[in-house]
RNA sequence: GCGCCUCUAGCUCAAUUUGGCAGAGCAACGGACUCUUAAUCCGCAGGUUCUGGGUUCGAGUCCCAGGGGGCGUACCA
């Protein structure tokens, strides 16, 4: 690298030419962020004795004749490079680098006359060429399609995106740390399910050739995790991808990350305590506070969160009283007056849920636990101990979005069978989101499931909340898109 | 699924309102410059205007069909 041969003309940078003579490894002494932290405030004009090796992409270059400045960016930040024709080897080639080229640089930490913290280029090497031009250094990428399809570019030009995904990693780590501290054991259960179950959702179907059988990508890990509680794993959780063959929106991706946990000997009220402390704790861990700003509004996550029954919330936000006792006819009439489409065969529970979702939920900000869901629409949850027709089930609304779904688990195999059969009847009637009878799951219940509380948290939603992003696509690195018709 | 909007150079955007030779900044390429900060200055080059039809003397612009994307809506977390 000590020769001063001119930079290769760009025309010779044929994308098909892979014969760059670049090293197999590079010894880096510091991440850029470490240098910035250690030398912040270095006096203008000072050249230190500290020699560092850094690596990253050259994101900007300012040639100044016999002098050149560059901006090197790595995963931890940006720092200026200071090269001179007199002292920097291969100066001509250095000024011929393209924006986006990966380089390794060794040199003394210094501050320029203007006081900009820099690494003096005492030696450098090309690590990889950027054969394609990078986006505009100032405007970056604005087309969402390009940002998602070419996230590898977006991550370089969008600080917001990089920060959000760094925080996502911290959030998931904090969830694991806190659950581990509370004695929960992390497990991995099958993604390929012979029978789709655990949630009301249309599954993706796939095929195992050797077994000559259709398999379904899981819509939830629920039934396997509860089998594990039967198996004696008293506190168990899984963080994993689930798949639902449904629409895509700012809040929905066909594959998304779910945290599910099951806690033996606990009920839904224990789960509420756990949930509010878990979410507030993770916010504290990664945001430094239990108060966060979402979409310009404050969200106070400090426990305890408000707890209100579905009827209470409907009365507050829809402005009228409802009850399951009113019967299907009256509730259907309510739906009509609200402009909610109903289908024949819907029971009072489904009708009340519709009223809640259309007339009350959109007005909720939270955090609030909406409790006492109708048993009719909760095929896996235990009947309420004192309110006939209801289940010990709740969802949490935080920042106007459903964050979790939880309940005291249904443990009675006889009742579970009849709930499954009701689901199977819906399925037979054409509801492809209804569950099927899972005989093995019923058998496990016959061996005995102790009283158990369960929780499912949409991890992507939690990430959105704590990174203040409005679209799930900004919380997922590679959101599902239509296949690119032509690269 | 349905409705509305959108697609111009690698990137970010223009193109006189029913149509008249498709432009600029950045990047790239050539050059000048020893303290720049989106450096500056001079020069050069860059296009299947998403695709296919149609109307017209003439279409980036108007019409039809298709494709990608965004938003809303429906199903859902």
C-alpha cells in the first residue's frame, strides 16, 4: 500500500470483477465510539501519542489538494480521518476511494486545527470495495420500498434505523434477563405443527415430503408450552417467530416475534402483576425511565396499570351499557346501530367483542388491562371464577395498541374438548381461523395441568413502543414484501 | 380483498395545469486546492420517464390494462 500509483479509474470497477486483493482479516484496536468517548474534548491542534486501528466504511471525503479529510463510520459511530500527501502512504489512492468503501486505518488520535477529533492516516488498507454507488449523503433513502428491500444500505444512511435495531436487541436481552432472574426457563418448541392451534389465525401450510404430510407453520407456541407445564416445567417461556397468513399493515407482519410464558400455580392476576413489572422494567433498562414518549404522547408504564372490565371500558368509550345477559339479538342490534357488520351464528360473546374492538378500543391509550373477555371467544382460557359467561382473560392496551393477551389457563380436559369441538364446528362452517381438535393436547391435559397463568406479548409491538416507531416495518429488519419482480 | 395516492439518472428532486428538444444537486469520472465539516471551484458524462397498449402531427404529461410501493379499510397481534 506504500506505492503512489494513481487510483484505478472507476470504469475498471466492473461488478463482475471479484479479484480485489484485499486482506482476509484486520486487527482493530478500537471501535470508533470508544475513541470518541475517550478523547472527547481533545484540544484543537493536539496530536496524541495514542495509535489506534479502526475500520469501517468511508462515508464522506473532502479532498483538499495535498490534504484530505474523510468520515469513517462503524457500528458505534463516526470519526474524521486526516490524511496528507506527505505522511499518508498511498495518498493518491486514498483520495480515489469511493464513498462506501470499507477501509482499515492505523494512526494517531489527534484534533485538527478546527478541533475536529480525527485519526491521522499513518497507514491504511482497502478491506472491500463498494461497487455500487451509495445514496445521496444528505438525503439518504426516502423510498420505503428501497429502504426495506435494501436494508443493508438503509442501515448505513439512516441513524434512526440503526438506533432502533440496536435497541431492539437490548429489549429482547432485557426480557430474557428479567425472566431468567424470575426463574423462567427458556425453551424452543416446534415451528412445524401437524395441527395449527393456540390462536385464532389462518396458518401457512407447507409439506414434508418424507412424512408425506402437510404441516403448518405455528400461529402460536401456546399448546406446546402448556404441554411442558404438564411435563413439570413450572416456569417456562419462549421467544420466537410465529406465522399468520393474514394481511400486512403498519401493525402487522405475516411473521412476527412472540414472547409466551406459562407460570404454574399462578392465575391471571399474577400475570397482570408480572406483565406490568416486566414491561416497565424493560423500559427502565433500555430507555432509562418508565415514562416513554410515543407518537408525541407520554406513556407512563409505572405499575400498577389500570384494570377495567370490557363492559366498563365499553360504557366509558361507547357511551352505553352492555352485558352478555342482554342476549345475541339485542347485542346484534347494537352492532347494527354502530355500523358493525355481523354474521349469523355469532353469539353474545363475539358480538360484545366486536362492540369493544370497534367502539371502545380505538379510544384507549393506556396502559390499561381490559379484563373479563367473553368465554365464547376464548377457547383456551379458564372460565371466570365468579362471572358466568366470562373468562379470566385480559389484553393490555398500551399507547393505543394491543400489547399482550393473557389468561388463567383452561386446565379441564373435558371442557377443553367441548371448546375445541365448538371451534371445529366453526371451522367446518368455513371459518379458517378457528382451531382444530388437538387430541394429543387433550391427552396431556388428562395427565393433569396444574393451575397456570399464561401470557403472550407481541415483541415487535413492544419494540415499536420503546423505539417510538409507528410502523412494524421499522421494528423488523426485513419486513415481508412482495417478491421483487426484478433486481 | 376493496378505495385513494404514487413511480423521472445510482440517490434526492424539477419539467410553465388537457401535451412541444427531459433538467438540477449529490455520487461517479477528469482537473485545481495543506484544516475541511453536506468543503469549495472548473470540466465531463449519465435516461426503456415502472411495463405494454391507445389517443395525437407530437405523450414524462391524457386514456386503458398490468406491475411495485404508500396510506386508509377488512381479517389479525
